[in-house]
C-alpha cells in the first residue's frame, strides 16, 4: 500500500494524494512462496487468508498442503508470481536462488521479500532489477554479507559496498531491516524455552530433538 511513502508525506504535513499511493490488492495477486517449511507455510496461510492465490516451491515437495498452496516448479513460480517471498535455507552447494537469470523470468513490477537468508539473492542483480523497474519494490530483512553491515552504525560513513548504498538510497521503494524478523517477545521466549527443553532432554537421555549433527 506504499504506507511508508504516504507516511513520510503526511509527516511533512503534505496531504495531497498522488498516483504513487495507489497499489494492488493482495487478493488479486499470485504469491510465490520459496521454501515450504514451517515458516514458509505460515506465510502461505497468511497470504491465503488475504485472498491471494498461493503457489510454492520446495526442493523437497510437501504432502498435505494442497488446500493452502499449489506446488509448482521454480521456473513456474518465477513466471507467475506478483509477489515472491523467500523462506528457504541457504545451501552453498546449490548457489544463489535469485540471480540475474531468475529476475529475467519474473513478471514486470514483481515485489520481492527476503526474510530467509541473504545469500539466496544476488545483491547486484537485485539492484539492477530495481533500477530497471523489473522489481517494483523489495522488503529485505537479510542480505548477502550482512555481517559487514548489520548491527553497526554507519550514520556518518559510507556503507561497505556500492550495492548496499544503492539499496538504502532506494527507500521507500526498498525497505531494509537488520535481520530482526525474530525480534518479538514471543519468539525470544520460545528460543529460551526450547533451549532449556533441549538441555533437560539431553541431560536425561543423552540426546535431544534439536541436536545438530
């Protein structure tokens, strides 16, 4: 809905309505969910609840999800989606998922959301797609090489890369948050409880359900 753009205008006491305030309704969009694990399926349910057509891709196809998401190939997802949201892990051997070639297969004016892993997206290709208009806007909570950027104050300094500078300059077309998707009271409590449950289980049995192998 371009709320950030509109909010910035009204903050400056400008209440004139212009064409950038108009937007699409989610119920008329096809949403492509990449990664159909617990978080990806939660996102799919939320978009489904808003009336969107939800399609999804996972390297390992899921069963019992047909009432929420229609599973398609990655190429089909790229070609059909008005909104693409990433919820997949990054597997180094598989390389990046959203590349220059992937952007070329997308619809014009697509919206990209990445709350998965920054390494999934080629940052330079994203900048190029935004500059060309292929990508209408992006919501980013994680970036490739984010360790050089996030949790640091660059108020009076240049950012580590030219691509980061360009993305920041595109606000509000691009909204970046510093990997804070899990920064809620409930998520923090869940992480603490899960940690204690695993410690207790390990001390009692010598194993735990979230063991890292």
